[in-house]
C-alpha cells in the first residue's frame, strides 16, 4: 500500500522539527558565501600572479581576509544546514505498516494482561 505524496509530506513535516531553522541557516550561509565570493576568488588568484618586475602580490589586506573568512563561514553554515540538520528520510509504506502492526500488537498484549 503506497501513501499519497500529500500524506508522506505531512508525516515528514511532523517528524522534522528543524525545518524552519535549517531554512534560516541555509539563507544565512548563502548570503555570507555570496557576499565574499568575488573578493575571495581574487584573494586566491592574486598570489599566483607575478608583476612585470617579478614581485609577488602575495599579501592579503584586511578586506580580502574578511572576504575569504565570509566564504569559509558561509560554506560551513551550508554544510551544517544540509548535513547535520538534515531532516529524517521519508518513511516508506512498509515501515509505516510495520510500525502500525507493532503498535497494535503492543496494545493487544497490554489489554490481554
């Protein structure tokens, strides 16, 4: 017996208490990641460049360091939101049927006592 998609979504939403927080952490992580991405790319590429006089441009200024930090923190938040705060997997119909059977058996054994 297969469950309807609406029923599965309703059951999953009841089991997933971190969904609102996960959304907020995803948004914050993306904003931090996107805000520092352009400068962070140049901060990574810049040390590889050499001027015409043979001098390296390896020094990062405070703004570039902040941009790299924002990208790292943003990626960390995106990882936390999608891995550590991930919702439980959708229960299959067989799992739901089995849990209902177990509940009925437990109820019948309590009533038999």
